[in-house]
């Protein structure tokens, strides 16, 4: 299935040693970006992700284009802009908790995307759209572009999935972040908040309350990520419950877990699986991702996923 993703892929430099980022001397280069990670996961499971973004004519832009092609992600909706730069991020290394992150993306080629760019897109044959709450925070024009693409997808009856993926440091205020992302969520068929994100966005204290809050605003499917407790799934007017977390032998890096989870859920829904089955696959994919250092390189193929499920641990 052809699934459109809109976002900003960035050059990623991962610290090879623990400590403050300012003191790190060695980094490993890779590619980052929530939507990119989801696209990699979908491609490895046999789907046809189509990535919509803008890149610079620079080494990082070329690296990202190569990464997209190597992972079987369509570049048909990628634009390279002369004289503009591709964003990048640094990621620290830690033995416990979440690593330090530093972004360098202000004024990047992707942040300069416009509604005009969206209007030019050929969406023929595309069947689903996935967006996150990160790209709308990058710039006013990026937010306008996200809204326009959601509008175009809705007009084509494409199911839309939305992962809030909160990045408070990218927003001018918490109030604007909450109001903007809640407005975007109302146009989605499926919303995938983490439990902390859901509490902040809805004011509800439980996964059940969070799900009902979204259902009351027209969202059909809600899957609330609960970390080590798994995920709570709820279909409006249908089944709800807890999908237990999938066991992990060793947690190596928590970054990208939510993106692996999203790829699992979206791929299952695209294949006609139930929301409960989608939540289970999301848990497995998230577990696999935290067992690897990179944001996306550990995501499994369809065959690997089957073996992991049979083994009972990631």
C-alpha cells in the first residue's frame, strides 16, 4: 500500500561515547526524523511509503536521498532546493534514560515548505497519510503545509493517522502546541499519543479518558502508548483494552521506539487487521527498536518480525 508521510528527515550524528554532547569527540553518522523512521519501518514490512519533504543540495541532503532509496522509500515527492541547507541533529549516548538531543534545523530547506509545494503533489495511487506533531512546529509555513495536505487527503477519502510526538522545545508556547495539535488530531482516523502526551493534550488522567476525549472529537481509533505497560487501544463504538508490552532482552536506546510502534500499527491497519492486532504489532516493533542504538536501523523485515514474535522476545 502507498502511504504518504510528510516531515523533515535530518542528518543524525550519534555520540560514540557517554557524556555531555559538547565533550564528545566521535560520532557515527546516520539519518533521523520521526516520519523517516516510520517510513523505514513500513518499507521493511512490504509497504510503499512515499516521503514528502524538501532537502538542500548538500552532502546531508544527498545522504538522506540515498538512505530513502536504499530503504525502498519513494522520493517522488522530495524536492531539492538550491541554496538551502538540510537540517541535522546530535544525539548523546547514555546508559540509562533518554539521551541528550540538539537540533540544528531552523531555516532548513524542509522548514521552508509551502502550501504551493503541497498543491503541486501528485497523490495518484496514494492510499493513506501519516503526519506527526513535529513538522507543524518547525515553521508557520510547515504548519500550513500540513493542514493543506490533510485537507487534500481528506478530500480523497484517505485515512489519516496522527502521532502527536510532542517537541515542546520547537514551539513558542505550550498553549499553542496543545491547541494546534488538538486541531490537527480532529481530522485523523487514528491518533497515537503516549500516555504523558495524552494527559497534557486532553487534560485526562487515564488512557480510557484520553481515548474518549479523542472519540468525542470524531477520531475512530486511539492507541495510547503506555511504555513498559504496553498500549491501550480503543475503537469508537467497538473493542478496547490493553495490549501487553512485548519483552525486550536489553534496552539499548529509547529514541525511535514510538516511531517503530507507529509503523507497526499503521502497517497492520493498512492490511485490514483489527485495532487490537495493530496495537500488538506496534508493541513488538517498538520493543525491537529499543534493543538497537540507531533510530531506525534495527526495524525488522516481515520475515524477521515473524521470527521475533515466535521467539517471544526482542
